[in-house]
């Protein structure tokens, strides 16, 4: 089996004012107010406006136009690199440089659900930040990532793309301990307790490696 690295990213929302600047403008004319009086109509319109922004902000960390990369981790058995609390552009540049070196060394970069989330998010944020992505790491015909990247979600699916599983359940099914938190709260955790955020990312990398080792024994 070829030597491989595991990798994982953590994302968070951009500042509220930036999200509001980018988000589609709220259209008050789209709110049906019927025969409501002016006061009631305005209440309904304002409530719809608030809901419009809340729905965007609630999912901002999952959308590259509204979110940003807060941390990147990658590791092989002997070395763990955590890019955290750095400028996003710097983290992206460092990650792509490390990945490119491994690509030319004929190693692998392995992650979980990376074809659907991590890699597209990294590429989109690289576009926004003006960061060059090494040509060999881009998806072919904008569709298929090179074999250098391995997605454990796809290995689990075994050709059935309707079959989904979380890293937590996958690891537990293999007899390992699960995750020690939720990525949903990573942004807040990073602000309040950086050491806890670092441990969360490290544990995700460890779970990814253990899961990858099990997958590679069967493939």
C-alpha cells in the first residue's frame, strides 16, 4: 500500500456584514400581505427579512461564498501539521504546496467526504483568495478528482451513492471511539477555547487514519 496522508478542514461563517453584502437582496414584494393593514404588513415583511438572513447565516460555514477555512490538518503516521489561527490565504497556500509535494512523491491524500465538501470548498476559497491550485490536483474536466485523493465516503458507498454515513458512525462501526465534538461548533470553540479546537481537529485526523487503514485492508 502506498504511503498516505489524511486531511481534514474546518470552516466557519464570514462576518455577518460580509454575508449580508454577498447574499441576494431580500425582496419585500415577494411577501404576500393580502389585506393586512400597514402595521401588520410591515411586521410580516420584517419577519420574512430576518428569516431570509437567518437561513443564509445558519448554513454559511458550508458555502464557500459565505464561509471561510478556519483550520486545515494533515498527517502521516510520523508527522501531523495543523494550520490554524493563520490567515486563510496563507493556510490555503501551505496546504496546496504540501499536497503537491506528496502528489509528486506518489503518496496519497485521504479524507472523509472530501469530494463533496472539503476539496470543492478549498478550491472555491482559493479562487476567492487568488491562490493558485496545482494543476495536477484539480478535478479533470471539472468533474473527477485525480486518484491522488481518496474519499473514504466513496469507499463506504461501494458504488451506491445514496448510502451515506458520518465519520463518527463509520469509526464506531469499526470499533473505534467516535468524534469528540461537532464541526458545527468549531468556529465558536476556536474563539472560546483554542486548545479544545485543536484537539477536535487532531481527533478527526486520527479517526480518518484508523478508518482509512480498515478500508485499505478490504480494497
